[in-house]
């Protein structure tokens, strides 16, 4: 394994990763929390809680660009599924740019960069999603809208099952009270994971991740001096996230099989193919 | 290796060309 880096090296790594996160990830936790708690000058998010409010949101109140050129023309569950896909695809783009800024990532084989993103992006997305969530709903459309958890639960099966596990995870994850600087390192550690299937140079990936984890550990001690065991607690969340992704992949497979009306974005098709 | 990149054309493109 790699030799221990010095405290100042780890500090500068933390800073670089944090800057990359703020530069590439559009919706930060800070921004989201300000909106959710009303600490912002802009108007509060438009609440989407039923068919009617969703329809209003689609007519320019929340989203300025409609999918497939029209407001909900399909069944509502299918429509929400498409909205989830759009957001996911956009976040995959952002995460790709973020990953490229993590020291060492672009020096990896291109093959391994592809593998790390294929397996890492959904875990990263589900780790960032709690920033936009509270127990009652989640921010959408760059904070212009707020979709209630109850509305998502009211969709017919299987669409009602998409977001509920993410809310359950989010409520527990948010109790750790991480900020964007913690999340930046945590998400980087998720991406640079040495046990993804098919990696060519496992050691090279592990070395980068080891540094990131050391930086995260040090950063948490400084940033959360009173939170005991926050680092090991966070490491445990890695296993929960993997479970969440596995279940999500199974649900997407189920939707693909049973809902002939739905289609999957080509980027997501790539990611899910032969995943687990 | 080559086939992995072939199977992940969009990811590959995002990695190489950046956010366009």
C-alpha cells in the first residue's frame, strides 16, 4: 500500500477535491439547504404534490424544457421515470468532469476510468441525493421545484418504488450532517474504488483511494471535532450505497421488462448493461 | 479493454471530449 502522506499533502488534496466538486457539481448541499430552509432571496420552490401541480410545473413554471417536446403525454409514472433519468444523465456528466479533476484519475488507463464511472456514478448520485432531500420530499430542476415524497409514493407500482428507498437512506445519511467539503472527498472515494469488476490496474486505483480516504479522515477530524466515529460510520455507508445501487439496477431491469412503454436513455443503457 | 470502451461509447466520449 502507499506510504502515509503528510498532513499538509492531505490538506491540499482535500482542497483540490473540494474545489473540483464546487466547480463541477451544480447543486451543492449549501445551495439546497438554503432553499429548503427558506434562507434565500429567490422565491421558494414550486411544490409538486399531484397531477395538477406536476402539469403546471411542466408548463414552464419549473422546467423550461419539456421532455419529448410535450408536457405529460404519457402515463404519469412513466413521465416521472423519464424525469429521474434526465437528472441522472446530467449528474453523470457532472461527475465525469469532477472525476477528471481528482488527482491521478486521468493517469489511469482509459479502460479503468470507464469502469470506475460505470460502477461509481450511481453510488455517487445516491450519496449526493440526500443533500436535496428532507423527509418530506426532494428539490428538482435546480431548486425551482420540490416534489413531495407522498406524491412519489402515490404513483402506481413499480414507479412508486423508485424513490422511496433513496428517501429512507437519505434520512439516515443526513443525520451525519456532512457539508459539501466532506461530501466532495466521500464522492471521490466512491469513484476511486479498487474493487470494481474488470479493473486492469487495481493497485493504481487503490493508491489514489487510499490517499483520498486519509484526506477524508483528517478532514472529518478538523471539520467535525465532536462527532465521534464519523469516519467509520461513513465507511459503512459505502456498503449501504452499493446495496441501494443493486436494488435500483434490479428495479430498472424490472421496469424495462414489464413496462413496454418506457425507454432507457442510451447512457444509462451502457451503464446498466452487464453491471451486476 | 477495447471492447469495454466500445460498449461504453458515451462514457468514453464524455471522458475524452469533456462536457459538451
